[in-house]
C-alpha cells in the first residue's frame, strides 16, 4: 500500500487511474472532528461545480521540478474529484513562501475575484510566528481575511502550521495556533489541525518527520495525505451544511 | 498611612512549594511536544505557571528586600535588588549562548524539503553580529527565553515601587493597576527584534508582581477576610469550572460549538502578552482555592514529600535557568534519539530530578558558606548607620 502511494505521488498524474486514499493517512482521521458546516460548498456541490482557492505560504509548496504537482493544493483537486464524482472540481493556488497573514490579506481580493471559489482554504501562521508578529495583529488579519473571503462568496477553512520537530524549540507556534483556533471559533470556521495531524503521524511512526535528510518522496506522501484529509474535511462539512434556510427557501424544489 | 512591616518573620513554605511546582510546570511546558505537559495547568484553564511564578517572585522580593530596607536603608537594599537583576541578566546571556549552539547544530544538519519555510528561522545565523547585539539588548529573545527578561525589568523598577509600597501600600497598588490600564489603552510595550513586541509585556505583567509584593507587606492579611468567605470561594470555583469548559472546547470542537457566540466575542483573544484580565481572574481563583485547601501550617509542608518542590522554589533563579537548559536538552533527545512516550516520561522525570538535585546542592552550599570561617558581618544584626537613603 505504501509503495502504491509512493508511486502515485511521484508519477505524472494526468490521466492516471483513480487513486484511493492511502491507508497511511487514515490514522489521523480522528483529528478531523469539527462542528461547523460549509453552506456555500454544499450549494456548489449541488450545482456540480466546486471551485476552491488555496491561499498559503511556503508550507503549501514543495521544492523541486515536480513540486507544484506533488504539493497538497494540486493533490487536493484529485482527492476532491474522486470524493465528489460528477462534480467539476477546480483548485487554484495562491501560494508564495514567506508571507504573513497580513501580507496575504493585502492581495487577497484578486485571486478571489479570479477563481470565484465557493471555498477558500487558508494556510497561515508559521511565518507570523517566525517573525514574532504581534499576536493581536495576527488575529485581526485572520478576521479581515475571513470577512473578505465571505463577502466574495466563499466559505473558509483555516489550516495551521506544520509539525516540524527540529525547529520546534525555535519557532513559538503556540500563541499563533491558539489565536487561530479562537478566530475559527468566533467565525464558525472549520480548522484543519495540520499540526496535530502531522504530530500524530510522527508519533505513530507513519512518517518519519524528524529525519534531517533531503527526502522528497516522504514529503510528497505527507502532502498527499494532507490533501486527502482536507478533502475529507470539506466533504464532511459540506454534508452537514444542508440547505441554509434563508438562502434556499424561495426556489428550493426538493 | 502607617508603614507596613512584613507580617511574619517566618518564611511561608507554601510560597516555596508553589514556586517550585511552577518551575517544574514551566520546564515541562518548555519541552516542545512533550506528552507529560498534558498535566500542566495551562491545558485546563486560562492562566499558566508564569502567573504563579511572577506573583510569588513579587511576594518574596518584597519580603526579602523589604527586610533589607528596614535594616540597611534604601540605597543598600536597592543596590541588592539591582545586583540580583544583573545576576539574572548574566544567566539569560549564558542561556542564549547555549541556545545559539543548539541552533547552529540544527542549521548545518537539517535539509528536509517539507520544511523549507521553517528553516528560514535559521537565517539570523547569517548575521550573528546583529543577532548577538540584539540579544544583549534583550530585544532578540529566542523561544521560551522571555521570562528572565521580564524578571530583569520588574526587578530594575522594584526599588522605588518597594519604597512606595512600604509608605503607602494602597497608593502603590492603585498606581500599578492604573499603569496596567494605561498600557492596555495606549498599547504600550517594548519593541522586540526583528519584529513585534515583548511576549511578556513588563508594563502589564508588573501588576501581578506588585500585587504579590503588596500581599507580602500586609495585603494578604487585609484580604484574608474576603478570601475565606464562602461567596468568594464559590465564585472562584465557578470561574475555574467555566475556564475548564472553555479550554476543553479548544480540543473538542463539538463542545466549543455549545458556547454561545456572544461569550466567544467577549473572551477572545485571551491576551497572554498583556496579561489578560481573564488570566488574572483565573490565577486569583486558583490562589483562593489553593489557600482554602492548603493552610499555612499544613503539616505536609514539613514532610519529605513536599521537600523536593520546596527546595526548588527556594532557589528559583538557579532552578529556572537549569530548567530552560534542560528543556533544550530534552528537545534534543526527542529529535536525535527518540520521542516515544517512554522517552518523554523519562526525560521529564529526569529533568525534575536534576532540578531537585541541583537545588539541594545550592542549598547545601549556601548553608556551608553561611557557617564558614572568616570575618563576616552577622547578617541578622540591624545596622542602621549609613543606611538612610
């Protein structure tokens, strides 16, 4: 199973036979519990067309020639397409290394206008922690970003930092992770707890994340699993998001 | 108003006990991804061990230097406070050197494609001149090295505050609270390097330190009537339960969904940098409940069970610094050797054992020094001459 996943991650993906979720990802499904529905995603799925925008920084990318194809935003499109047969899924990525939350918010409107997503997946926090941005300003940037996305017609999922064992004593993530959690609760936004998911993989030995060496295959498998679990989260939250009363009442035939 | 003298001459062992425990908790919390840190109080409420440490440090500072001010006057006791601040500064710089060594090791052995972004944190090694200078200025502070700079600033200000506290305790306390409020209002803080502000804002955290000092100089007695009242105790218990429920919601989202929106809007964000009111209340509630359970003459305080924590609390600077070093070392063991659960438990227990051993050693050494030969002015004799600062 692991070798299959490895193959899938490394081969050029276009036109491949449908892949299934690698079993190694599944151990972290317990971390996906959340209670906030995504009404716009539900509506988009019902309309058979789901556009997703991934906004992120360096940890949403992988280096190398195949980096863009093996990083989780590209893999997410595959996973979603498979979970939602018959729905035209399109994932666009607005990803650039080294950006703080506030910097992403500044340029958020254009990618939103271009992609017209029903869902914005927003990965942030690491760069803010590295630069020790004032926690209050980080919080406010998250507020703003969520509001901008919502007024552009998109639901939001927040993605927190990676679990990075070797830099843990150098980057103080806690404050930023806490603030992100609180903002998510305040706005009824699902939080994809990438940190705990990756930590669980590391603890269970699913992936060796402590290894210092340059191993692109493991990195690609990790991103693939992140994509699959994200797709699961989107799918589950969309199922919870039944017809929203005021939005659907007038014309709803069923 | 009449000056207040320290209430009792005998050291309250509860202070040492809880400061010792706080030091252990800080150590456990400082090892990243340590499963044992699930037992620490920050996971069950708003405040954490830092509040306990700062409050008790204020209390003992007033107790010790207040007595020195009685005996030797303002100038001499102030000099002692500043000497202490200097010692802490040296300790901080020493820890920074160890931290640099760890970082430099990681920098040249780490090349994982998952973490290209995270590795950017090592960039400051490219400019060691600036980094080291900023660290000496206390503007560049690595992870988990924020408490000592806070302590340095609190002590550096302490002499005039102590002077005022002994003359007009209520005025001093009100001034401290007013300064805290102004800090919130105007967003005062000390700038940090390369960006941002101090993680523990001294302008805000001073309030807890001064409150501790005020309690030591008779405030605790004044409060005792309130602290013992069943109303206050029930309020404290209720608040702790509320904080527990909210905190559990952070780990179990379905629980969080039960919290009404207006409550979320009121409580978040809970500001650690500026010592949020929710955190103060949580600390005070903990204190009220603790005092209720643990009276001053609690027999267990003199038993061997309490001794390890008490001895650590009595030598807090040494124990704290050692704890910071040990948490680096513990993290190193996790990444280089193993981070299985047995290792995590072993590292945590070994760390605490080393802290206790070191504190016992310091305690023994200080006893020997005091007994030692050579002409030494007996410290207990008050010498008022020349002490009228």
